């Protein structure tokens, strides 16, 4: 992360703190913290996944290449998917189905897979983009899955 500007690096790393706190609460907290920590973790992962889609939307909107066929047009679709996935992860809770374990796993996997979109933004995102995105998505995705499996 050496080439990532200070402010995005610090704010990005700070963005890992809520999920790490939930993970610690699940692993080491009292029994009564388990359910609230898992619920907060699901909500936070969904929030960050939606945030990633918003970032991709901003990159698409800021690049005239998205208007030309065969260039970044796919990014408009990719930018909408994270919010839809995040919403879908709350449907089991709404309908009283098994939750939050399957949703946490789906959110964790989606966060890890988001790196595929990020990798395709080379030349459109800042040069340091992947140096920031890889550790943030990897840690957040892995922590979310660890919370699901705990």
C-alpha cells in the first residue's frame, strides 16, 4: 500500500474496524454478543458492498469510454449488482428463513469477487487502486466469512 495516498489508505483501513470488532465479539465476547455481532457484520458487509458499487458507478460516470460499445459499458451493470446482492442477503431475514449465516457467506464471497471488477478498471481508476482494494476486500471478505462460520 506504499503508493496509496495517506488519506484513502487510513480511511480504508479504518473501514475494516467495524467488521474486525464484530469478529472479535463473535470469537471472544460473551454469548449475548454473538447474535448482535453477526447481525451488525451482515449489515456492514452489505453496506460496504453497496459502497463499492457506488464507486464503480462514479468511475463509469466519470469516463466517456462507458458510452462507446465494447469499452466500459459493462461497468454500469457491475455497479448495480452489489446493491442487489446486498438486498438479496436481507431477504432470508425478512421472510424468516435461515439467517444470517448463508447471507454472511454470500456477502463475504461477493466482497472477494469484487476484486475481479476492480482489476478490470486498470487505466480508469487511480494507479494505486489495486494496492488499496486487494487488502481491503480480502480482509473484509475473509472476516465476513469467518464470522459466518463462527
